[in-house]
C-alpha cells in the first residue's frame, strides 16, 4: 500500500521531471524485487491489461496520425466559421468538439493533440486563453465517460470486473451523455464572463494535404464502426483498434513520410507504461485486508442503488485527491475482495472519470493540459480551475452518479 500511494503522489507531482510511466513501472519493479508482490499475481495483472494496452496503443497511434494529417485543422476551420466571430460561440463549439474528440479518441488525445491546436488558434485571435483551456479540462473529464475508449480507467475496470463493453454502453453512455450535455450548457452560461470583443472571422488555413486529412477522417469513422461491432459481438477491442491504428500510420507514411516523427503524439505514449505499472501494482492490492474491510463498510448491503451512490462518491473524492487511475484501482481491489466489483464497477468508473472535475490534480489529463499550456507560454493557474470546480464539479458528477446507480 505504501509503494502504491507513493507512486500515486509521484504521478501527480512528477518529481525531477520523471514521467508518470517511469514512476508506475518503477514502483511495480520495486514491489516485485522486494518480494512484496508475487510474480504469479503480477502475471495475472499483466494478462488482464494486455487487451487494454493494445487498444490504447492503436488509439494513440490513430490520434497522432490524425493530428499529423491535419484532422484537427479541419475541425478548427469549421469551428471558426460556425462561431461567426463570437468568442462565446467559439468556446461552446470548442467544448462540443472536445467532447467528441474525447469520446472517440480518449481524454489524453484531446488534451495532448486537440488542445495545442486550440491554443494556437486562440492566440492568433488574441482571445483570453484561460476560459478555453478550462472548458477543455472539464469536458475531457466528463466526456471520457461517454464511451469505453474515452479513458484508460474504463476498460481497465471493465476487464477487472469481467464486464462486457456492451453493458457499459447500455448503462453508462446515456447517463454520461446527459452529464456532458449539462456541463456544456453550464459552460455556455459561464462564457458570458469572457471579456473579449467579437473578432473578424479569419481565413483559418486548412490541412496541408486535404486528401490525407479526409482519409484519416474515414479511418476514424472506421474505428468507431469496428469498435461498435466488437462491442455488439462481445469481442475484445484491442486487436481491431491496434490494426486500425497501424493502418493510419501506414497511410501517413505513404502520403507524408516526412511527418512520421509527429507520431510521438506530444508525449501521449507515456500512458501505456502508466497503465501497465499501475495494473501490476493493483494486482497486489486485492489481498489487503484493509481494503476489504473498507469496501465492506462502504457497501455493507450488496450492490443496490445506495451502495452504488456511496461507492461512486467515495471513488470521486479519492480521484479528486489521489488521481483517478490509482483511486479506481484501490476501490476496485477492495470491492473485488468482498465480491461486489461486478455489481458496482460502473459506479466506480463514473466516479473515477467525472470526480476529477472536483480538483485539478484528479486526472492525468488535467495535469497534462496545464503542462501543455505552460509549454505554449500560457499560465492559467490552478485558481481558475478551483473557482470553476465549485459549480462544474458537482453539476457534472451528481446527475451521472444518480443515473448510473439507479440503472
């Protein structure tokens, strides 16, 4: 438990600039090397994670290839035209576009690939960057719950609970869509505070290779269709997603060999060792009596709506203070020890995904967004997040938890 908690804190603060992937895998190596984590348990954790790693490997490959091909340039071109020179409409459009990118390509892709493109546009228009950054931060957390691919937490906990993604789509997706819509409307109301005059609609340059950008859009649509088919047929998502991501990289190489270096994806690949290391560590948490007793006290009467609300709330609070991936693994390990994970996994996911809207350190995507802003010379500060979290956090979290718990 001490190794796990130290790793969780180090993931948030990144001491000496050490990446979160190195922290997680290093902590797992320490647990294995000291004998605290049996090799057999680590192997089981690794096997449970292989499909998740393949899935997000393909997803990040596709997202990076799409960004290199100029897919986000197409999206921004549309947003600027739709805004008609209104900063408020541009913010609402950014939130909706961020929700779509998050739901289809994950919250990390939204933050590491879509957000920098938005920042470049905002600076070109001489608009205040903070409202747009905060909109992306909150929407990336909320919309990551809409589909299983929106957040690594989703598939990781589904695998640990041995639930099919079809169950997720039938139960969680409608609730997450409602919560995301409420948040977008709230952001639209809050956008009245933007102190900026209307801007002349600029001629935003499109992608350097329109044919390549449209081809990548077709590949992204193919990904959605393939994953939807896999969900219906109850097949693993990793192999088809990895194959489509590889195909996207192949298309980019064939059309623009000079752009292959852009597949680095702004640092998104650190997600894979992060998931791997924490999953291996999480495999050692299931036998801890402390977690089992805590889970039994939170959900003493089984898996009804009351237990779902309690577990979702605890997960949300832990996620806001500890970071959502470690928090979800802690809660799911305790529930697994008392055999309640199957009935409460979806509320764990809901709390882990949307709970980070309560505090800036709650999700890796929010921390990465602030890092992206600093690299671009923008310092929004955590104070703005806290002020918005007072109302955006509960507003996006409570309806989702209630809807998922009473399913």
